[in-house]
């Protein structure tokens, strides 16, 4: 079953349940709601049809009614949460259908039982809907919702604390009216104490929610100064970075990034972070999260890095982390294709950033645009340094093929939404390339890889997009997101890039000036010059400055287009002032290409009047408050139809302006056609003149033929003379060759003579040095001989002393033996003899020690003698060798002298 049939069935079930709130009708409606929940409902709220709007309005009305059963309310809330799949859908539900106030009323009606599943579901859906959405304080039931959240945050029920903290963090973030209301409450101090106690909670998600609330409420107060002072801020940084890198999930990481972004808005905390010593390591770990395939996590990480780039002290640190030297494998992979990057090298922090450049546009376009914006900021910072490191050039060389790959594949036949996304990404790519062209070194890298054909095909595709058959793109834009404005900005950025590279790239200058003289350039250039954005106007002026001197530039058409755009903008401003008086709620978005006719609009208005009358007939059966709510809803619908009617009137006026512009273009065409006919007549006259000149030239040609024949005879004589000269030239060449050969031989002999003379001089010098060395060695030999004789004399004296000591020892041994005999014979003198023996033994030991010392000295002298003998032999061998070399040198020098004498002769 298709989505339209399901919506019709659900709308019928809603009407039946309104008429009779029976259990059967509730079951039927719940079944229809669950069936629609199972279908794919992307862009359902933006289809421009009345059926989805009626269904969503009816469902919101039912959940706002306290009499609706809780089961049916829960199913409807699940369906609405399913419809809020992206930021635009959430904004549509909030602004057009007042879903925030309705869910807040449901929570208020069930505030007595906060642990009920329906209340928890409402809190979770509200947390999803209010993320990055500013809720006004004047919204219905917002004060009751804040009171409910503060009460339950201070309770002890863990199951409700976390969703309450998350919703409170959303309401307080960047919302001064809600912050002022909370600070004005009486129980704000106990609320602060409870939040401070939550900082020690076991759940990291609770800690992040608490820090986010405290940062929103107390950052610029005394409590915030104590919480985020110099002592605690480094612990906070470490905690937040740890949660971002190792968090519990995507939700915790998302709120951690938001917290750090909010803290960076405070200059004092930003200065603390720039002095944080672990900043580079933390950023490297955060960049590692980009290796994952989750676009939501990558988008938040890139959002954090962009917020850091806004702090001047952190930009250079980010450059150092991102532009680390890229390995050779990664650099080689970058030259192949953007999709061929080496995914395995996660050690390179900047590689993950490059991988998101070529991410698909479906679902991850924000990641690609954020990555391009971040690279633009970092490259601009790196190029602004005095000494740009080589790693920046290698990094630029790596991601340039990826950037150029993003400039391809633009198909004008795509839908408006994909085409708008593609043009936005091309705009960011060209902006980055323009930053790279600011320096000579990086401009040379860009010029080597950008071709004129690539830029020319891109400009042609963008011009086709600007002049497509879509009505939206042909009308003057009313906002920056219109496709015509986006295509115009992309086209002018591309032309500016061509202007920067026209001197470095082959054929780029020719292509650039050719596109400037194209008639189709008028529309995007007029849109840029009449834009309210400064950068767009400056780009348009730079292109206009280049195009004005060209001869075929359509300056007249450009002036008419600018005047038409200004008139349209003035008319739009007047109509917007009139619409403000009657427009209370922004109408649902519609597609002008599929607008209903006036008859269908009148029928829908009549049906709406009948519904109002039926609602007024039921006034007696319901309460006054319920009737007022119904009347408010239908009044909003009436204002929506009034705004639609004014929009149709605007479109008719815009078409009238476009028609007048077409008439001006037709008049200009007729003028150009008249000019072409005049030029054709002029060309016909020139053709007749050329025929007359051809006849004159024919006569001259016949006379020239006669001169050619005479010239041929002269040519034959010259050829014969040339043959004789050729023979003489050949003989001259032969003699010249023989002379050159003799001259070469003479030069070679002269060169050899000079080389031999140089060799003779060097050998003479070597002979002198060898003679000096020989004399020095002779003196050393004489010294060593005298030293050896002295050593021999000392050795002889030592031998004599040793022999004398030995004779003394022999005599003492004899005396000792005699004394021992006397001891045996005379026992009575034993003590005296023992004393004498002791004395003799001591003397004997001294003598023995002296003998040993003498023997050691003798052995050392013998060793020295042997060493000196070996040295002496070596010196003698060296002397013999030197004498042999001297003799050989003498013989060689005498032989060379004889040879030189022979050569001179």
C-alpha cells in the first residue's frame, strides 16, 4: 500500500475518532498510525500537498486532547518522532504544527505520575525535537515544563533524571529568555546544588548534561567562575575529551562537543585551552574518530574543530596536528583517486579529514562541507606563517586530486535538492583552491593538476543549471538557499579560480575570456551584484572588472537584468510588509511547480468553512477551552491560506517581470539580427571586390609563368656550376680532415709530454722526501744501538748481584745447619737458640724476597732485550726496503731522463 492511500485511510480514521471516541475507532486509528510508522516518510512534510498537513494537524490535535487514550497518544508520538528524521523536519514540526507546546501540555497533564511511560516518551521526543532549536519563553506550557524538569531533576528517580537533564540542557543552550526565567525562580539555588552533586555521578551522560546546564546558566556568574576556574578547568578539559573519545555513545559525544563549543565562546576558557599541555594529543585522538563511518559523529567532531579554529591561539596548534608529514604510501595513494586513500594508516591525523571530503551527498553532505571549511581555515592559517613547513606542501599535494575529483560529476538533470548540495560543495572546493592560489608554492601545485577543460566543462554545466526549465531557477532569488543564487555563486567562484590560474595553466586564459563574453553569464553576474552578501558582491565585481574591457561583453543586457532584480526585490519587500500583518504562523513549505489551481483552492477553502461550521455546532457539547483551541487552529489554517494566496500573487508578478525581461531580450535579438544583416551585405560587397582582384591577379600570373621558364634555364646553368663547386668542396673537406687528424696527433703528443714532465717533477720530490726519511731513520738506528748497549751493561751488573746473593744464601744455610746441630746437643740453651733462629729466619725471608725481586727484574730486562732486538730487525728490514726503493727510483729517474733526452732529440 502506498503512502497516499495510507494517509487517506488515517485521515478518515482521525475524523471517525473525532466524531465518536469509542474503543473500536481508537483501535482502528492506532492501527493506521502504526501502519504509516512502518513506511518510509522522508520529506513527507515538504511534499507541498494538503493531505499530509491535514493528517499531522489532526494527530497533533488528538495528542493535545487529555481525553485521548494513552496507548493511542503513545503511537501518535512515535509516528511524529519517526517523521522528525532531520533538522528541517524538526523545525517544521516545531514552527508549523506547534508540537513542542502540545507535548509540554501532555507532560503537564500527567505531571502527577512522572514515572509513567507516556511521560518518559514525551520527554525523549521533546529532547530530540528541541536539540539545536531555540524555544521562546512565551511558548505555551513552557513555564510548566521547566518547573516539571527542575522538580524531577531534584528527585531521586534515576529513570527520569537523565531525560529531564537532556531536555533542560536543550532549553537552556543559547536561550537567554529561558535562562533568565530559571535564574528568577526561588528554588534556583537548591537546583544548582543538585546539579553540582551530579558531577560525581557514575553515568558520563549525566555528567555531560549537568556540565552543559551549568555552563549555560552560571558561566558568567560567581558560581561558574568557581566551577570553571584555572584549578578545575584542566580537569574539565580532560573529562570532556575523554568522553568525546571514549563516550557511552553518539548522544553523549554530541552533547560533549556542544559543551566544549559553548566553553570556547568564553575568551578566558579559550585561553586556558590554548595553554592546555595535552591539547595536541587530545586533538589527535579526536581526529581518530573521523575514521569511523558514522556521519553524525563525524559531523560533531568537525563542528568542534571548526569552533577551535575560531580561537586564534588554537589554529596554529591544529595546523601542527593536522599537517603532520604524510607517509610515502599515503602520498602515492592520494595521487591515484580520492576513494583510493589508504584506510589502514590511522597514524596520520589529517588523512581521516581528507577521507570525508569525498563522502556521498546523501546523508553526509554536512560532513563534506564541514571538512572543506575546516581545511580552508587551516590552509589559510598555514599559508599565513612566515616559514611554511614542507609537510603542508606534501599534505596539499596529497588532497589536491581528491578536491579536483569533487569538481566532476555535476549533472543538471538531477533534482533541485541534489543539485543544490552539489553546487554548495563545489563552492567550498573552489574557495579552498582560491586560498591555495594565494601563495606561489601552492599555486604551482594547483596549476599542475587543474586543466582548462575541467574548468570549462564545470562552467558549462553551471550555466545549464542556471538556464534550466525549472521555474524556481529562472526567477530572481529571495534567499541564499535558492538554487539560482547557489548556482550563480558557484559559477562566479569557478570563474575567479580560472582568473587566478590563467597565466599558469595552458589554454586557461582563452577559455576564461570566452566564457566572459558568453550571453548566459548575465544572469548569474546580475544575481551576484544585487546580492546582500558582501563576499558575493565582491566576487561579482572582480569578474565584472575582468569582463568590461572585452568587446563582446553584454553590458546592456547586464544592466537590464540588474534593474529587473532590484525591482523584484523592492516588490518582494513591499509584499512581505503587507503579509506580516496577517501572517501569524509560518505556512507549510510548498513546491511552486505542483501548486493547485484556483478552483481546487476554492474547494479546499469551502471544505474548511464547513469544518469550522461543524466545529461551531459542537460547541455546546465540549468545554469552552477546547473550542478556543480548535478556533485557534483553524485561524492558523486561514492565515496559511492567505499567505498561499499572497505567494501565488507574488509568483504572478514575478512571471510578469520575467515576461518583460523576455520582451527586452527579443528586442535585443532583433537589433542583433539587423546588425548581422548589415554585416552580410558588407561581406557581399567584399566578395565582389575579391572577384575583380582575382581577374587582375590571373593576368599577372601568366606573365609570371614566362619569367619562371626563363628562370628554369638560368637554374640549369647554376646547377652545373654548383656541381663543380661541390667537387671542390669535397676535396677541401678531405684536406681539412687530414689537417685535423695531424693537428689532433700533435695535440695528443703535446699533452703526453706535459704529463711526463709533471710525473718527473713529482718523482723528484718523492726522491728528496725518501732521502730525508732515510737519514732520519739512520739517526734513530744509532740511538737505538747506544740504548741497547746500556741495557746490556745493566743486565750484566744484575747477574753479578744475583750470583753474590746466591753465595750469601749458601753460607747462611751452612751456619743454620751448624746451629741446628748445636741445638740438638745443648738442650739447655734451647730458648736462646730459638730466638736466634727466629732472627735468622726473618733475615732469610728478607733475603729470599730480595732474590725474587732481582729475578723478576732480570726477566723483565730479558723481555725488553728481546723486544728491542725485534724492533731493531724491523728497522733494518725497513732500511733495506727504503734503500731498495731509492735504488729503484734512481734507476727509474735515470731511465726517464734518458727517454726525455731521446724525445727532445
